[in-house]
């Protein structure tokens, strides 16, 4: 039980760091993805494919 809680917490933190790193690189292109609970959960659980899909969604919609 405690191990699964730490695993979820680790995924949340990793997702936040991945989004923060992407935003550091993308600020010069004006393609920042907002860091909120939904995007952190998506990137934390699904990984880089979720980040790529968020970037694609950002490019196609805006």
C-alpha cells in the first residue's frame, strides 16, 4: 500500500519535472504547456508520448 503511494508520488514529481524542462526549452518558441494537475497526471502516467500529444494539440489548436 505504502509502496504504491510512493510510486504515484514519484510519477507526479517526474511529470512535473518533465513539463518544467520542456517549458524551459519551449519558452523561446512561445509554445509553453501550462503546468497544472491534469498535464502533470498525463505526462506522469503516460510519459513522453503524452508530452508529444500535448505539444501536437498545442500546435494544431492554437
